[in-house]
């Protein structure tokens, strides 16, 4: 499918979209430069997660469901979520920072039906398991260490990377690392968007709801994050 403004568009629409992402929580055990979710402690109830999965499966010809957060490994009922999806005959993959992926819990995830984990590890994270770095190259040993642990438990592994403008020049070296990795076989790149300029523009338009604070939640207890303040966007 091609349009004038979108020369390359995936050939999926409506019920034919084969993938859905389900967020199970809004909390995290590390801090990323471009993320706010470490500020919150919200865990989505299991019944609500199941309702969202049922809705997705009924509305689309789903092939793969990705579990995300926050950091999904912090959800106390994650194995049940994985099993619920797997029993519907769908492939289950997960986005995780990899910090708390121990062999014992990986075994449980595998038994529940987890197919693949994309580990989000980049140089702009504040991680308890790694010191500060000045390049993506310095993160490769941690990536390989965690990926090895994942694959020895029978789960496929990919790398999720937030690419910041000051790191664009490192993409070739990242690709070289992946081509030689024994354990990482996929790459998901998200280009970081600088929201500072957007925020300033919105403030000038008077479109910010000053009543929403980091502690604000909706009726279901879900946190209203920084982006909910921008009336013009939401």
C-alpha cells in the first residue's frame, strides 16, 4: 500500500492486522532517558488484561501478541498472562529490559508458552547491573550475557534499541555486533523523539492541563502520565 505522504506502508489494515501489543503495567526497575514509567507503580489487573486480549483476538486475525509495560516482568501474574495468550494459539513475545530475567523465572515463562523476548538495552539507561557508558559498544557484553541466558532456556531473543540522535553514527557498529551474535537474531529500533520542543510549543498554545500531576490517576487507578496533560494531542 502506497500513498503520496507514506511511500511505504505495511499491507495490513482493519481485521487483517496480525499483531497487537498489550501493556500489563506502568512501572519499571530501571530508568531510561526517554521514558517516564519508572515514576509509577500501576499493575493492570489480570481480568482486565484478559479482557483486552479477548477483544484483540475477536477484532483482528492476530498471529502475535507482544507483552510490554513498563517492565512486564514486574507483573506478579505474568506467567498467567503468557499462558492465557498461548492457549489461544497465538505466539507470545515480550519487551523487557532484561534486568530481572533469572533462569528460574525464564523457565516458568517458557513453560507458559513464551516464544521470544526483545531485550531493551541501550547506552542511555540508568541500570543497576551496569555503570554509565559513553557508547553503544560498551553495552554489548551485557546484551550478550542476558541473551545467552534467555536462549539457553529455550526462548528466542531479539534486541530492542532506542536510538538517540547522538548515537545515530553507531548504528553500523550495532549491526555488526548483531551479525556476529550467537544469541540475538532480531533488531527493533525506535528513534527517540525530542519532546522538549513539542512541549514548549504546546505551552505557548495554552493547551496543558495543569491539574494533572505525576500522582494523578483515572477512575481505574491507571496513572495519567505527562502526555495526558497535552490537550491538543489527546
